[in-house]
C-alpha cells in the first residue's frame, strides 16, 4: 500500500513533507490563566484536527491554588458533536480516547473563581496541557517491555505507525479530492443544463412574441 501510493512523485514529496512535520502534532502548552466567576462562562479552547479512529492522549496539570477550580472538557466539532471528556476540579489527570469522526477536537479549560470572591488579576494559576495524537499517544516503552523488543525495534515500530498514519491521511485527502471533483463536475453539468434551458426559453419567448405581434397587427390591418 505504501509503495503504491508513494510511486507518484507528487505524493512521495507530500508524504516526505508530512513525515517531517508530523512531530508538530504533539502539542505541549503551559500558560497562565486568570480565574473568572462561574457565570461568566470564560474559557480557553485549543483546537486540533484529528482523523477518525485515532488515539488521543491528553495530560492536564493545574497549579494548586485555593478558591479556584479547573474544569476540563474535550469535544469535537463534527455534526454529531462527540463529547470525549468532561472533568470537574482537575488537579492532574490523563485522558485517553479514540476519535469518532474527522473533525477539529477542542480542548477547553475553565478556571472558576469560588463563589463570593470578587474577580481580581491576582487570582490566576499555571495550566499545563499536553496532547499526543496517533502513534505519539502510544507508550512504546511499554510495548517494548510487553513484546520484548530492542530499543531500535521499538523505534522502528513507532516510525512504522507514523508512516501508516501518513498513508491514511493521504488516502483521506485523495477521497476528499475525488468528492470535491465529483461535486464540481456535477455543478458544472447542472449549470450547463440551466443555461441551455434558459437560452431555449428565451428563444421560444422571442419567437412567440414575434408571431403574436404579427397576428395582432394583421388583425388591426396595420400590415
């Protein structure tokens, strides 16, 4: 499968670029977040596009501060809006899930201020968010221990999984390209048909007007 897809120079180049860029799918964020009242609905969301049936591992760590509570929600932006996690009062947690659709996955964090406390810029805390997608979400050290693999073999297994993900991504892009091309051709055919019908209707209307006016003037003996 891989050799068949990479036989095209364009696809081979694209696969090479994607392979080099693939590690960027691992997101590590550490930021300072101000606490807001619960009713304000203030939140920070980070989006990442993830293919369907892809393993995602999320790690969230919040600095321990009094009178503040961190809530964490993970959903996707597909038509079904799948909810993968909804955590309250998170201190440190790890979440693993498999995506159900090709969609943007949103990782939303809310830092709530305790009731009765007025908002102030001093009420804030550090949040650390780490997201691993696909092959990077698998702990290959554990795989190596379970299957008694050498470090080089474990790394090759990791690279093989990344290559398979790139191939699946290329196939998905090919399917989308075919779908868009079919839609474009269908739209073009409909526009051509509408243009033909419109032209025919205008010509028929013009002929009918000429015949009608000729009969009208003849009836009035003007011609």
